[in-house]
C-alpha cells in the first residue's frame, strides 16, 4: 500500500481523531480510505444518473434540461 503524508485542517483532524477515539475506525488511514471509497461510489452513481439524464434529454422524452430535471427530482425527494 502506498504511504503518503497529507496535511489536514485542525477541524478535519479533530473529526478523524474523534472517530478513531470512539473506535469507529482503527486508524485515521482506515477512515480516510473509507471516505475515499464512499466518494468513488458516489461518483459512479452520479455518472450513471448523468448518463440516464443525457439519454432522456436526447430522446425527446422531455424538453426539460438536466438542471431542470435535477431540481424536480430533488423536490420530489425532499417533499
């Protein structure tokens, strides 16, 4: 596994330390790797949704733009 040294802001470092202290993770490295995995998984989902929106927009199914569809979707999710 590659080793790297990164600087963290004080609030971010304290947040990581608190999670390790609560034994949610065994180390800051484990936590950072988990956060990166989560971000990568979210990007996969975002890319999938974007592709679906592009396909729908180009199919003539709707005249709404991606931005309009996203606003409508968020409104439905948040009631």
